C-alpha cells in the first residue's frame, strides 16, 4: 500500500495566511489562519510534521501565490527542507469554477 499524503494548501495574504491540511484524498484534519510571521510558519510546520508522523503520511505543501505574499512562507519552509510546490492561481480558479 502506498504511503498516505498529507497535502497542505496555503493561501497567503498580506496579514493572515490560510492553511488547510488534507489527508489525501478527502479527510480535512486542520484548517487554520496564521499571521505572516516566521515563528507562526515554523510553529505550523512543527504541528503538521507531528500530524504527518501520527498518520504515517508524507507532508507536501502547495502554495497559491500570485502577489508574493507567500515569500516568507516559502523561505521558512525551504530552510526547513520541506517539499513545497507553487500552484498556479489560474489553475485553481478553473478547478473551482468546474467543481462549483
């Protein structure tokens, strides 16, 4: 059986980021807002690492960033050696329109 995936979608904003963690394919296990600060991102990463370990899952971050508000988020996670994928906002908008 393949290793489960804990996918974390991040929607960055100027003051508050929104992060939703989904145990693939459809179990939401965390939905939080966090300030745009290094320590908040690091604390979230620690919390998500613990959740991933509890579920035996691989932790993968997806960041939808089109105004560079997620730059700090990317820096902190990259320094921590996390797998981070930048998601094109146009693609998510089309997916949202398709699925409603």
